[in-house]
C-alpha cells in the first residue's frame, strides 16, 4: 500500500511517499521532499506569507516526489494531509491541495494529527516500540505516553512551545533563520562557557517558557547583546552579578556574558526542564525508553542530556536526524497509512483542518 | 560517681561516640565559663544550660546537626563543641546562640557534651576530667530529669513558637494532640532549617 | 534496544555511608530515593529522602535546583508541624549534600541533598481502600454500618487536607498513595482483614511533600482537590461515590474552604488534566 503525505502546519512544506509492502515487511520511504519558508533574521514567519509559500510550491513538490519515487498516480492508495494542529492559513492551503488531489485523482483522504505523525515516524525509524515520547517543536511541547488506544499527554507547556522560545530569542539576537534559528542557537551555544541564572519553571510534568524568554531577552538588553552581531562591542568587563530571577543563587554571573553564553544558558535551562519532566513521566509509567521527536529533537545537546538521564535509569534514548525530526510529509504518510489500513477515512466534506487538535483526541486503532 | 553517658548516634562513624553528662546544683559555672572564654583546650566541651533543653532528642538533634556539618567540613564556629551550642540556635548569630543556650555564670543545671573526634577522647578520659572539674551533682540524662529542669516558656520564646497550638483547629480535624510532642518536633525542625536561605 | 543491566542504586551521601545496618531502599522516583532507617537512637525509625544530583544538567543549575527543592519540602514540613497538621516531622536536613567544602572529596554525581523525616506507621490509604473494596465486592453489598464507617473515614481525609490548606500549603501531588492511615494503637495496621473488617480508625497523615508549595490561592487548593478526586475515580471505583464526604470534611475544616470548593467546579469544567491521570 502506498500513501502520499502532505505537511504544511508551519513554515515547512513537506511531501512524502510511503510504501507498506503487502507482505508485512518493513515500510519504505519512497520520497521525502521538503521546502522551507525562511524569513529574514529578526523576523518570524507570518501565516499569510507562509501560506503563500506553500501554495506556490505544493504542486512542484508533489510532482517531484512522484518522480523520485518512480510512481504514477494510479499507484497511490490514499492522500494523507495534516489536519492540525498548526497555523491556520498554512494548514488550510495544504488541506485545499490535498482535497484537490483527491478529487483530481479519485483517491481517498486521510486527515492526520501532526503530533501523531511525529510519534509514528519516530517509532518506525528508531524501532522503539513503546517509549515515553518527548515532542518538542516550534509549536508544541508535550510529554506523551501510550495507553489503551491513545497517546496520552502527561505533561505539556503551559504557555509557549520550547521551539518558539528558542526561535524568538534567535530573533532578539538577529541570528539567521537559515537553515533554522534553533540550529544556529545550538551552534552558538557550543562556544558558551558561563551559565547565567534564569527562571526554571516546572510544575509537575508541565513546563512554562515565557518567563524564561522574558528574562533572557532582558539580559540581552542589559548587556547590549541584542541586534546584529557586528554592531556589538564585547570587551570582557566585570560587572556586578545580575540575577534574572531575583534569587540569590550560586549561579550568579561574575563577568559580562557573551551572546554564546546566553544561548548556552538558555539551552541548558530549558533542556533540563524537558529532561526532568520526561524523567518524571518515565517513572510514572515505568518506562526506560525515550523517543524525542519534533524539530527541537535534532538538538544534539538535548539528545545528550536525555541520554545521560535514560542511562541512569537503565534505559536509552532514541532520536532521529533532521530528515524525520523536522516537519516532513513522510510522517503524515506513515501515520495516515496506519490509520487507513484500519479502515479510517476522512470524507471530503469533513476534510477540514484545525489549529487546535490534541494528540489524545486521536483514537489509535492500529496499536494494541 | 560519674553520670557520663556514652552514646553511639546512628549515621555517625562508630569511631565518633558522643559523651553526655548532666549535672545539677552546679557551683562553679563562672569558672567553667571562664575556661571557655580563655580557650583552655582541656575544657573544650559543649557547655549547655540545661534549662534550655527540652529532651534527649532535642540535645541529640543539635549534636547530630553539628556532627554532620563537621563531617562535611562546614563548621561555622571554632570546633565541633562550639558548633553543638550553635546548633541549638534557630538563627545564624553565633554569639547570640552562646548567650541563649550556652553556660552562664548563673547556670546551675548543666549539660556537657564531648565528641570523640580524636582517639584520645574516651569515656574514661572524659569521665575522669569531669569528676575533678565539675562541682555539682551528677544526674541521669533522661527525659524525666530534663522535664523538671527545662524552662518551656523560655524555649518557646527563643524558638519563636509562642503561638504554637493556640491556633489549632478542633481535634476532629486530625491535629497533633500532644502539645509537648509538637513543641519538640517544631524545635527540631527549626534546628534542621537553621541557615537555610 | 539492549536490556538494561542490573541496576545498582548510587551510593548514599555522607553521613549515611556510615550507617549500620544500611538504610533500606523503599521507592525510587524520578527525583528522589526514599529509604527506611533510624535516627538518633537505633530503635527510632525514620524515613530518609535523598535527592541525588542529576548528572545530565549543568552543575551550577543542579546545585541550585536540588537545594531549592529539598528546602521547599523541608520548610513545608516544618511549617505544617508547627501548625499541628498531621505530616511526618522534619528531623534533620542537608541541602548542600556532598560537594562544596567537603573535606572528604567525593566523585561528582554521587551524593546529593537529603532530609530525614519522622517515620509514619500505618497503611497508605490506597491499600486501605483496596482492601475495603475487595471486602465489599466479596459481600456483594455495603451494609449501613460499613457505609457509615467509610463515610467517616472519607471525612477524616477531607479534614486532613483542609488542615493542610488552612496552614497555607498545597501538596501538589495529592493521591491516595500519599496519605497514610496512622492506626490509633501502634502495630495494628498489618493484622487487619483476618477478622473480616478493614480498620479505618486512626489519623490520616499526609506524606511526600516533594511537589508542595506555600500557597493560599483557591486555584492551587482546587487543583489539589481535583487531583485527589481524579485519583479516586481511577483507583477506587467503588469508593468514588463517597468522595463527596471528603469534600464535606474539607468544607468543615476551615473558613476559606468554601471558595476553594467553588473554584473546584471551574477546575473540573476546564478538565485540562482530564487525559493525564492514570
């Protein structure tokens, strides 16, 4: 069985083609193509510009995918598309494209939950069967575990997503959005040495990131580190310890932090929060395996920290590389095909999309 | 006859027993205090005014706190014995802790504590020294004796526990009934948390 | 993936490396390990909670968090003891753990902050209710006497939670596993069931303040109650019908209970955590 998957819930437009051999052998990725809308440094991507990007590229990408997979339209069994969650306008433009293909080719539609797409792709690629899943991206931050036909959300962000926090700080520093702001923060963080004190907000298995963003933006402003790099003079001057939380901790900085120090501190703080909540969920459900999915899941420091935690619990961490971590069409095809094989269909008149679509709303019929 | 009791406190190294003696009707408190002030090494004890001690547990809690700080190299005062007096305190003021809990010229009921931090300090060596140095009546270091000595209202005041028990909801709400037990546990909590910022 | 190798818990921090017999490991959560040991005398039982340092995080951040949390828990316990709320008393504490200024050195990653608490005798309420439900199922009906007994027990649970909130502390993880029924006379807890009756007499003691905080906000109080309500729903299906008695006991235990209960209705409606429990 063959499915084509269309993904466009944020600034990545992805088209993927997935084959599930009839003999039950390992599924194969026949095509996995992506085109990203990159906004200028200091700016985020706006819904209407992103939607325009998706509209102008979707036909090209579908053609290219079919060509790469050496398939004709007749070979395709179903058309899977992202129903949500995500940004309204980009979701809509891709849903319209999916409907158009469905009518044009006479193929059935399968609306897919974006988060479930990430989880199923991660499970397929890593071979991890029943992990606790950390789903971290620009729009989502969830700690998930499977239980009786649902991916249950054990913890999530109480405000902005972790990727959004990183992206917005990249904007503060005018770091390039190419290939991705988070990637560039990660590279800069590698040069950081000094940990500045930031708020640390974990409530049970939930996290909050907006206070951290405000604090680090404030530090960037205090030390004149915002804006373009070349405009910044960075003589190492000793300044009195600034304490972003107003607490008296050992972590107070003694010398002026650099841009790298801020990126380093931001990563260390928010990734610790993610690893902590993931560990709590693992203890709760008695699991030793973790799967990290979503764009932020590419971050090697996050993978490293998660690996240390999992090792100390006698388990291991699974992660994928940028081909599958970052939004893509193949994950929509994979999750869609799993549902399709259980008889799930999305009739044309129900082939809508929705900005809010909780992971635990999906009935996972394809798992035990 | 000596009333010196030697106690092994769980978690402390077995090489570190604690020697405790209680004396009543002490006549030479000014002399003992003077030895402390002049830093006479022979008189390196924790000298505690027993009226400020509620129970055995109260004293041992302070000893344990001081011993743990000692083992972790975190003493705030000169040695483990001065640290024991300091450890009674709910605040970080060392001089104040000596004024409130340490021996005064007027002290008549005295608790002495010595920890075997070196092999030379043994039950016999401590007992012998106390026998010749303390002018007072040895008494058993037990809760019965201490309850006849301790000045509960003063202890409540120093630990700022004056309001304790008065705001309790009715008994049906599952409150601790034994007021003395509650006082002791509150004091122990204050000792454990001293210096927490 | 490779199966985990036999797990050996990390060594205990000082001074518990001296302890004979060694403390017995009871539970191992994500944050902390709980041991049974003794304190001050070899016959006084005590609970030892160790928060090991977390090697995945930056050492400065690790020290800050470990210290903050052990202190938060210790402060809540000390405060509740002063207020006469039934909780295990704080007996001793070390928020530095092994580390800075330790003359004896010690590898990084070993040790951690710890706190010693009073040992609470008795069964966790989860087990008491499970036993009771088993008995009720076996008999096929709940007699009037039994119903009154369980209702009274539920009210006492509500009283204890009310006393907690009244003292300005919220628990943060209120489940029936974090409540202990301390029997009126010591040593009776284990010998139940034989006489065909589950003992529900005694005091309901609240334990595990690892996620507790000082708060007097209706929202935080309501979330505590909601979490407890959900725990009853998922764990004690036959007892859930009597949960109203918990709220009744709560209502009568302090004045501001009424507004917290009002807020509980909002929290239920929101049901944000609906899919997260169990």
